[in-house]
C-alpha cells in the first residue's frame, strides 16, 4: 500500500505546497485538493499531515485564517514571490 497520496507531478500541487510552506499553514480545503481522488483513509490523511508538519506546514480550518487567528508572515500583504 505504498501508493502516492499526492500527485507531485502536478505543477499546481507544487504551487500550493510552496504557498503553504511560505505561509506556514495549509487549510483543510486546500489539503482536500492536494489528495488524490479515492484517498479516504484517516490513516492516510494523518500520514500526509505528518509529512507536511515535518516541513513546517500545519493544517488549519479556513475560518481561523479569516479570523486572523493565524499569525501571518511579516510581509503577508505583499504578493507571493514569483518562485512561489
């Protein structure tokens, strides 16, 4: 059962991961978009969350972001660099 959980060959997936790493978080809605269709096992989702956590990305509810409970990077009002 070593099937990939995320399509790392997809450039939009990489952009989302880079953006999440820059911000330090990913919303659960964004996480749902990352996971390949058919990934429903809680253990598999937990594995992905653990891997994201290892690179400094935590999962948050979108409502937390809207309420500004999540600390933003110092330059959060600036557009993301082209490399992200």
